[in-house]
């Protein structure tokens, strides 16, 4: 028996684009760092942001910018 998860589209609160909630976006190092930063900061839930925005936050964090 094969169980498939349905795609749930969410809207990113930063860029207002729709994304698949199953896409974690942590495939890239910057996306993983962005998720870690968001979890540590406690401001936004990483699951609510699209992978592109999480990656962008990770890059800004690596460059020393406070997001």
C-alpha cells in the first residue's frame, strides 16, 4: 500500500509567493542556516517561509547582516 502526501500550498509572508509545504528547502547550506537562524531568533516559523526566503535569510546571516 502506497501512501502519498497531498501538496499543500502556502503563501510566504515575505515574498507573497505560493510554495509547496513539503519542500523544506534545506537542501542548500544557506537554506539550512536560514532555518536555524529563524528557529533561534523565534520571530518567524521557518515552515511558514518559502525555501527561497529561508535561503536568502541564511545568506544575509552568513554575511553578517541582521535580518
